[in-house]
């Protein structure tokens, strides 16, 4: 905003300008009149006049003078204003601005230089600030006073707030403790309104739980009267409360939520209002059901005590302090044959106890009279007929009200039968223990007992350097033949005879009875027996013992009128190998026994480190076999099967090969039996099925010549016994889009003959599926041509042993001819295995053999090699 001086100067300037313009306008107007008049005259004369010019110049001079006067006037007015007004006003403004910028509580007064209007303004300003100063001082004093009052009030308020907070916290703590006390108190608490029905105003959880309600809220939803089992009890107690003002442990039955009864003791009082009228009832409810039940039981016991004593099937006997009979119950009268009149007053010990029992029972009686109870004391008593019964006594002294012992109360149990039963039970347990450790057929120690003996031998050898042991594992040669030919009864008789000979070989009359300290014979199961020899020198003479056993077992056994010979193959291990596990002992002894069996009958072999290393290698190989599939070490190769009738490859036999990462190629003869024994053949067999079906489907897609080709897969006995095997076959075919005739299952003759019933059942189910069946290695087992028709076989594979011998012996050629002829008559096909030269092939063609396979045509091929073989033989194979 502009200052007052500037505004004043602008106003003066405007005034001077207006004055100047007015003067100029007047001068111009006057001269205009003269000029107008002169112009009119000149126009008549049409000549210039010096007068006219003079008028014009004079007007200009007057205008100029007016301007000069205006300027001078403006300058004079400006100077005067600036000196007498503007400067002083500026001083006042600067003073005020300085006061505003200064940090002063009280502004300084303006200097007063004159008494004009500006001076009066300064005087007025000074008066105002003086008045403001006095007001400020007054206000400051009042503010200080009020501030002090507010400070005091705030301090008091803070104290009050703190006090209230402490009170509130204490109140909350008290309420929590009170609520916890109310909720945790084991008796029910309630508050209800008076009246015929009554309504709960409050209750605790104990009361709700006592009456069977899930919560206090559920309890309070029902009238009080409904909690009483009998309505008259509610009316009676309510009226008694109103009359007396309180109840003291009134016993009453309440109804629980489920309708059952609970006995309670109610204590209550009336709470009145200001007018003395009943406002509500406060009460406490205690569950006394257990006490009432106890009282009822005591009452019943009291009512029936005498009859109970008389009807109890135990002896109840009361004696005085001298041991004379006071009374006894009816049971003892029946047991002893004495009536009470016959024994009352007579000394118990001298009358009813055998002489041998009297000193001990006298001491027991003295203990009871001395205040020491007798529990479980057993002695005999003499009945009237002279027989004895075993009685178990429980007795204590009887006292009068003064505490003086007046006699003895004894309760006796006839435990004669129990003792006899316990003795029989001990005998039975001993027999059971014997049976648990002994083989029921032979009476020798069983497998479990022998394992314990072997474990004890290992422990003893570990702590006693002088102790040594040897173990002989016996397996009887051709025992299965006895079972199969003569039956299991005959086999059991033979086992019993063998056990008797082993028992005799180490009995008291044995030459080893005194030479070997420990001689233990046991049966592991079947025809497997074990002998443990322990003590100094036992390991050194074990082979002599084995020879002795061979001699003892050499004689024949009389089994159902037949002379049966049973020699044994014996595997031996000794403690020199440092065994610490009985299972390892059996494992190595079994290994040695199989070595002995391979040497021939009636042989024995001592297990050594070399066998141990072989066994370890076998175990390691078994472990590796379990991981072979995961490591992708198993592969299938495929050997072509050639149709001799059509001169072409009609299928492939899938052959399993194991390429071990460290051992290289492992022979199937080594790992296949291991897989069958460990049941690994099951997952391996499933993999073979999947892999063979997958490969055949791939060949059929890629090579038109393989459209009707099939693949054969060898199957073990365990696979045929597996319930899900046929399902696995069906799933493999379906997964790869093959029909059942694309797969053929090979089973060896020995597998079929090993368990005809089980194996043929599995083969029948495969036939129902539509899969063709082949009998592999025909002629090497125990079957005969006459039994061939009994099996569900489609193709017979003649073993390579016959094929390789045809050119050397006419007998083998005749056998092959007979097999081919019989198979043809039974509508079966024939495959000749192991064809290796052209001569063998020519003979087979001459005998009308259907198919052949062998190195003459091709070795087992990889999948890629087999595909190439199909491509190269697509035009046919020369047979002639």
C-alpha cells in the first residue's frame, strides 16, 4: 500500500494540474474569442493582420505562464508538506516499525515535538500504550494467579486420578479374586427370587455342573422349582426361609438336567429390601450324594452284618484274649463239622491245629493280642473227620471303648483248592516253558532256544579267552524224497529217529560226554538240526565229532516197516572267526553246509575266510541287485525266434542282462536265483513286462514287417504265485496298445513240476486272459511226455542239450522227434533252442519242427540291433 506522503503528493499534483488546466482553458477561450472576431474581419479583408499574430503569441505566453505558476505552486506545496507533515509521519512510522520488530514487552512512547495534529496523534499513541501497559501488568498478574490456581487444581486432580486408578485396580483385583473364588469353590452358589417358581438371578459354574447343565446361562433359563425332584420340598424350604429367615444344611433331592437325582444339602438366607420385604434368597448347595450313598451302604452293612457273616463263604472266628473260642460263623461250622456248642470256651490252638502248627500259630495269636495285625498267614487246621485244610488268615485285635484288648477277630479263607491250582499252574508254566524252548516233534531245543544258547556262547567267548565253541549245521540228504514218497507221517517218524540218535551221540554213554563240556542239540525246523559244542578244545575236535556223527547216522531207520537211510550234510563254524551275532553263525554254517552238500552225501565242510569272503560278496551283490533297476543297470536283449515253416523272424525272446557298474556283466545264473530268493524277482519281473511290451509296440509302429510279431518273457514261480500278476500283464498290454496274443509267457519245466497245483492255477488265469504259454527247457525236469497234456501249454521249447546232441546220437534225435510228434498231436507248437549250425537246422526241418532260435540265426540283440535285424531279414531267411 502507498504511504500517506505519496497519497498527499498525488492529491496536490492532481489539484495543481486541474488548476493549470483551468487557467489554460480560460486563457485559450479568451484568445479564441479575439481570434474569432479577428478572423471574421480578416475574412472580409482576405489579408493577414499583425494583430492576429499578436493575439496568438499572447495566448501562448499566457499558457506558458500558467504552466510555470502551477509548477511553482506544486513545488512549494510539496516542500511544505514534506517538511511539516511527511517527515514527522515517517519518523512516527519508523518508530512504530522499530517497536514492532523489537522484542519488548512494553513499547516506548513516541517523542512529541509539537502540539499540532501530528503531535496530538503522538500524545494519543503514548496515552494508549500507557493504558495498554497498565492493562498488561494487570492481566499478567491475573494470569499468574490463575496459572497458580490451575497448577494447584491439576496437582490435586492428578492425585485424585492416581488414587482412583489405584482404587479401580484394587477393585478389579478384588473382583477377579472374588469371581475366581465363586467359580472355583467346590459347592454351588445361587441367588433367586422368592415365589412359588422362583427365578435364578445368579449362580456359579459349580451349581450348573452339579445339576448337569453345560453353562450357568442354561441353568438360569429354567425356574428354580424345576430343579427339585419333589415340588413339596421346594414349597417347604421356601416357606421355612420366609418364616425363619435362613436354612441350615437342609437335605433335599434335586433333579439333574438328564432327569437323574442328586442329593444335596442346602444352606440359605433371606435378603430383605429397605421395607423389610424379601428381596431374594442367597444360598449354597453341597453335593452329598456320595455321603448319602455311603450312609446307605453303612446302613445296609449294619442291617445285614450278621446275615453276611453267617452266609459268607469265609471263616469268621472270634477268640478271647486267651485264645478260646467265643463264636464262629455257619461256614466254619459246615467246613469243620463242629457246632458252636462243641467248641465254645475251648482253646483254639490245642483243639483245631496239628501239633506241628501250634508253636507258629501261638506266636501269631500273641502278635494279634499285642495289637499287631496278621495278614496272609497260612496254616493247616484239623477238621472233625481228621482231614486237614489249608487256611489263609487275616486277624486283628478287638478293643472295648476304653481301648483294652478283649479278644481277636480272625477271618480265614480256605485256600486248599487254590494252592492245588497254583501248584498245577506252576507245573503247567514249567511245561509251557519247556514247550516254548523245545521242538514238539523231537523234544530237542527249538530255534529260539538255540539262538539264545548261541548268543550266550558269543558273549562267553568275548570275555573268557579259554572258552571256545563250534557249531555244526546238519541238513539231511534226500529227506524231501521220504516226505514225498512215504508221506509226512513217515517223515516225522524219521525226524524223531534222527533226533534220538543225535541225543544219544552226546549223552552219558557218548565218548564225547567227558571230552566236551557243553553239548547242546537243537532242531531249527524241517530237516535242519544244529549242534553247539562249547568249552576248551571243542573247536579243535569238531571234525572228529562230525565223523562220529556220520557213523552214528549211517545205519538205517525202521519207518513203517521200511529201511530208510538218512545221511547228513554238515556245515561247521568255530569261534576262531570271532562271531558276535548268532544270526551270522547260522548264516556261515548254512553256507558251509551247502558246500558240503555239493560235495556229495554224508560230507562235512568247515567254514573258512574264503567262504566268508564269498558270502560277503554274495550279500554285497544282493544289495546291489536291490538298486540295479534304480541305477538303470538292467537291460533287455532280444533273441530272434525263427519260423521254420515261413522262413522269417516271428518273434523275440526277451532276455534280462545285468551290467554292474563295477563287476561288469553278471551272469543270469548268478543273479536270477538270488532275485527269486529275495522276492526281488517281483519288481524286476514287472519292469521286464513293461519294457518288453513297450519295445514290441515301438517295433510294430516303426516296421511293417513286425505287425504280427510277438515277444516272449520268462516268468518265475514267485510271479505266478502273486495274485496281482495277471493284472500286471493285462495292464502292460493295455498301456502299450497290444493284444494278448502279442505276449507269450515262458515257464521252465522244473517250475511247473515243483508245485503243479499253484503254478497251473496261475497259468490257467493267463490262458483266460488270452496270453500264449511256453514250457521252457522241456526234457530236463521230472515230467514226462505222458504228462504234457495235463498242462495248459501252447508251445514246447526243447532244451539246447537235446539239440546239441542230435548229430552225435540217434537217441537224442529220436527224443526230439518224439517231442515234436507228441506236441503236434496235442496241438502244440515246438521251438528248438540252441541251434548253432546248419546241420542241426537241417535235422529240425526234416523233423517238421515249427520254430527255432540260437546263435546260428543271431545272438541276443540290443533293441537297435534287433530293429536292424528285422530290416535286413524282411525278405525272409534261408532255411534249406
